[in-house]
């Protein structure tokens, strides 16, 4: 699995961090998503998928 984010599309809702905190974080100054890893460990893959589905801006992309 490969995960990428589009910071330009991010609306800083924080759903990704709440769902997959091992994969995503947010910048302190504006809340925009920060990707911690592009290839989450197997135990975090479902969380990464849920984060992508929960993103209101559809700024998270998952390649299987």
C-alpha cells in the first residue's frame, strides 16, 4: 500500500489524524496534513484507508 496526500486540497479538518495518527499529523501553524509515512505498516493500513474515506477534501490517496 502507498499513501499520498495533497496538502493544497487539505481543509485542516483533522479527521486523518484522529483516524490514523501513526500515518498523519497536522502542522501547528495551520492544521494542514503532514504525512508521516508513505507506506504504512500492515497494522495501520485499515486506518489509512478509513482516513482517506473520512477526508472531507478527498486529499488522501491510497494505492493498493
